[in-house]
């Protein structure tokens, strides 16, 4: 779904669609995770990039832009901010608890149900469980746990002035993980930051909408103007 939403960008840019490095070690921080991506950019591309991160990937992208501003020409954060809200932290904590208890499917069910409108979370939980069953793989869940723990500990508000790249925050005002104040604080804390917030949209809608892609496209094309 996310790949499909990014298709319009491919007419203008070469897109590298990446996930976190496999084989994360317990205790690795968001800076450690971002460093893996920085190493890949240096090795495989060899020049500063237009960088976009969605949801947890936005946390990685934001950390990279703080730690290695020399590698980022423009930054787009989609459904992501400098810190989780209280509800987002609680969801991550429950996912961590379920995963450690061996219920990885339950952890994904928790995630998918949380992204639904509140009135639908209980009646649609069986659907969330079915979706989780297609997501869960028989793999070591350590990478997911390390990422969730790093994300829960993250609060980059004080470091935002270190970002030199023009930055766009795109999200919905009803995002269960990142409340409006966190989104707005992120945009205002970056020297050349701005926010485009869709009123009433939640986390998943803003993450995968083609309207989000169009906003991103205009911002990224301005780099070549």
C-alpha cells in the first residue's frame, strides 16, 4: 500500500524504499538505527539525499537528519514527529509486552486495531486479527522490539535546531500515535520546518493517501527549482 502511494514520485526521482537493518542488537538506540541508514546512503548513493520517513521510519529519518545533516537535502516526515504522544507510548508498551510474552500476532492485532477510528476498534478487532495473521512471520522478533523500545525512549525536541534541511511534516490531526501538539512542535522546532496537517485524518490514512504524496511531491520538486 505504501509503495503504491509513492508511485507518482517515481516519475521524477529514483526511489530507494528501505526498512531498518536486520539483526539489531538489544539496547540499540534510534541513533544506532539511523547510523545504519546513514552508512547505506554513503556507501550506495554517495551524496546527500531527499529523505522521507513514515511512522517509525519517520523517527529514523528525523534522527538521521539531526546526527548527519550533511546527508540530507530535504526531509519529509509522514505521520511522524519528534516524540510519541501518551497513547502512542501506551500502544508501543502493549506491543512490547505481548511480543515478549510470545504473542507476536496479538502485538500486531493491537497495532492495527489502534489505527482504526476509536468507535470501530472493538467491533473491527477480528478483522485486525486476520490482518495480523497475514503479517506475522516465523522470525525472531528482536528487531521489532529494539525499534519499539528505541521509539518509546525518543524525544528529539531539543535537538531539532540541528537540522539544516528544509523539512515538511505531513500528518492527520487525529493520529493516534502523534498528537497535533507533537506534530506542530516538530515543524516549528526545525529552522526551516513547516507542517501540512489533514483535519480529521488518522495515522493510516495520512500515511498512505495519494493526497499526501502530492503534497510531498510539490515540496521535493522545489529542491530542483
